[in-house]
């Protein structure tokens, strides 16, 4: 494998790392972690189809190379980013904006934080040498090459801390904006810690400034949900049509905690979202739901790893893919129920709707059960729109595209319905609507 | 000008010819009944008029107010005023009846160059119609036909007919799967829609339905053709003697 890893690309990136590493925030232990992470990445290089987890998303073929780091945003870039943020603004949220991989305080709402809420840019935390926080942000699985690379290169992000007993009514909205003035990569890493008995809603959006050129977003999110805490999470990928988005989230739940996450991918040329959820405390529940709406030559991969490590936890996955033209949707869902995790209740259902003969959807559900007293199940279907339904609707006066749009809305509706917040459900519906309208 | 004119229609499904030169002329205000045994081509005729894919018209034509219907998409036909009440209305989970009817009505209006109807105005209209057909409001909030009984599905078809106000209504085996009470409610709904401008084509296997929806003209179909036409008494005659005599005639 070493031989394969030493491609031109790998070497070039190694040079990049050697040049930038001294300028990356975080000294001492963090610098060591970065170096180790980069070495871990270099050993494998960009993942390819001969690695089982990456079988359907061969980054060596799709991405070919990791672009150099984006320069720090200047005033012109920030103003273009501000316009993009405004276009997709969500009412009533506290906005935290990252532009080209750098926290943008002027575009963010940092004022008057509610009691118990602390928000700091990652760079500031690292520069301040806050050891515990930094280590938690960077303690991730470097056996995954893209997570390792993200850890090695991350320039900024947000670190959010929610003190025990704090229920935040205002959702937090992390907006990733790429200016795309030149082909470049952005590496961000964020940390969200929910203390005991807390509750918060986090929205993440991925956007591009108008006219953005090819860019690569590499994002990592680390989440720790304390006992009896609840996180509602909505993730919207609306990247530019020739962009790459390689992101991961690692979520750990304490006891009697709740995690509800919904992801919608409609943008980007190639995207991969790797979500690892670990139930580490008993009595927790997890709902991970998602929708891909893709066309053209888009490639969207959601890879989920649900780890039931302790007894009495429940997890539900509802995933829907709508794939048109020559697009390719991938859903890999692996559920592991460890030997101690008795009374686990885990279910996963993934369905794909193919709108063209050239569309492709790969569904790979996997269950690994090592406990004997559990309820687990999964299902996967792939099909086209039902012709008899389409005819009925057309016979009532709906043009074909409109009839299809109603059926597609119904198809993704079951996943979108799982969003707890009415306002955010509307945001997701509006995003899906935009996709359908662009299609008509 | 007649409303609907089917001339020497020949239709194939895959390699088999189902209709071998069928003709039918329907004028405004008339109710035509088409009767015939299973496999005589009754449902094929209704599908071809509505534009269902999968049928190949190899000869003849269908004119609606003199326009060539076969050149139009199913949705264009609907907007022009052709309505097919399905023998087996489909279930559409996840699309509420409200939403579906509103979208369909507006699509038809848009195609005719009329203004779209607003949600409040639509709600008022659909509520009135639903009430007259004894359709509970909560049915309208559910997915189209999802969990509806046979009778409810047929009433939903008639609701749509009342809402869209078509010029020609084709009722395909409206009586199938209905008990006598459900049949009466459905027939009352249809009768309320009879008017001097509107025509109906009632396709049925049994004479029973025609006790409730009394036709002006009765056609007997056999083996892909109309083999006999007459007044309403023809239906009664059929009830007595059966279809066997016509199978020979064809």
C-alpha cells in the first residue's frame, strides 16, 4: 500500500503540509497529533475502491488530488461570502460563519450569548493552549484517512460549550462558505459539547459564493452529548456544482440522551458524509435520517456507523435518495451491537428512487450483532416512480414533471418529517423544493 | 358539433388487437352506457380516451369538440374537459388529497389560461362539494385514497369530477366493489352532475348501475366492437338474455 500512496499527489500534499504545519494553530501536543494524523493519511493516501468502505466512492478517481489550502479571506472575499450567507439566511438562529476555512467574526452573531453558552473560534482555543478542549477536538479516529487529513490540516472551526442544565431556545447555525476565487481546499474542525440536562439545535449549511470555482471542503465535527441531553441537528449541503465536500461527524451520547439528525444533500459534485454515532450511556435514542436529491453527474455518499456499545438504546435510520440523470447515490449504514448491548432496538430503512436509466444508487446496510436479546432490522429498496400513479395524476391535469414532483416530495417526506423543529422542517422542504423547481 | 367522436378506432396492446374499428358519437347532455362481457374492450376504450400509455392506436381517431384527442398528453385532455373515473383509483401515500386536488385544479386552469385559484377559495369549494357527497373533511387531509374503502375511493372520484367540472365523464366500472348503499350514494353524486352541457359515458358489466344512472343510449360491446345500440330498454333486454347472442354477432 505504501507504494500506491506515494503518488505525485501524495508527495505534493506532503510538501504542502511541511510548508504549512508551522503556521497551523496549536503547538506541543496538538502539533504532534497533527503530524501523526498526517503520517496516517500519507500511509494510505486518498482512499480508493479497493478499500471496502470506499468501494463506491473512489476519491482517487473522483477527486484525484487534494487542493492546496485556501488563503485567509480578504475583505472582497468576505463581502461575497456575506451575500451567499444572506441568500440562505434562516430566521431566528445564532449564525456562526466560516469563510474559506476561517472563522468570520464580522459575519457571525457572537453578541449576548445566552447563559451557559460559550462559543469560541477553534484557532483562538488552540492559540490559547487550552489543552483539554483542543485534545477533545482532535481526538478522532485517524484510521480513516480523510478524518486523519482533516485533523492534520484544520485551520479553524468553532468550539461550542453548553453548560450543565442549559436549554438553548435559539438554534445555532454553522455556515460554511467557500468563496472559490481560486481552486483551493478548506479544512475545518468544530467541537460541540452538551453538558448534562441540556438541549440545543444545531444547523450546518455548506454554501458557495456566487460564481465559485472548484473547491474542496473538508470538515470535521466532534460532538459529545451529556447525560439526559438532547441535540437536534440539521445538515444542508448546497455546495457549488463542481465542489467536493468530504465531511465527518463523530457523536457520542451519554445516558438517557437523545440525538436527532437530518441531512439533505442537493449540492456538490462529489460529497461524502461519514457519521459515527456511539451510544456510550444506557437508555439513549438516536434518529439519523437523510435525503439525497441529486442529478447531472453528482455523486453523494452518506456512510453511517451506528455503534451500540451499551444496553437499552434505540436507533432509527430513514434514508431516501432521489437520483436523476447520471448521478450516483451511495448509502452505507453499518449498525454494530456489541456483546453487552442487550435490549438494543435498531432499525434502518433506506430507499432509492431512480429517475433515469443511467442513475445509480448503492445501498449497503450492514448489521453486526453480538448480543442475543435485541430487536434489529434493516431494509433497502430501489425503484422508479410508479407509472400507474403518474398516469392517474396526469389524467387529473398535472403535467408529468409536476406529477413527478409531488411523488418525489412524498417520497422524501417521510425522512423530512422527522425534523423536530417546524421552522427547520420548512427550511428543508424549501431546499427540496428548489431542487424540484430547478428540475422542471 | 358532437362532444366526443370515436371513429373506427383500432387499438393494440403489445401484439394483440383489442379494438377492431369501434365507433361512438356522444352529444352534450347525453348519458351513454357501454355494456359488454369481460374482455370485450370496454376498459381499453376508456384508457385510450384518457391517454394511458401502453396502448397503440393503429387506426381511426378520437375527436373531442372536433380536436384530435390522440395528439394530446393525458393532462392536456383533462384540461380540455375529459375526465376518467377509474375502476381502481390508485393510492398515493404522502400526497394529501387537498394538496393533490388543488395542484391538479390549478394545473388545469393554468393550461386553459385561467387564473389560479387561491387556497382559501379552493378550500371553500372543495368543502362544499365534499359535504354534498357525504365525504368527511378528515378524508381530505389523508394521502390520496390511502386507507379508503372501495366506496370512499369511488366517492373521491366523483368529488374530483364535481370539482373539475369536465365536459365528458367516462365512468369505468363505477359499480365494481360497491355494495348497494355505496352504489346509491355514488350514483346520486353522478346524477347531480348531469347537465345539458355535459355528457357521460358509463361503462359497466351489469345492468344494476343503470337503474340508478339512467342512460339515454345503450351500446353493447363484444370482441372490440359496438355490436348493437339502442335505448335504455336494451339494458333490460340484456339482463334477461345475457351477452351470448352478441358474442356470435361479433
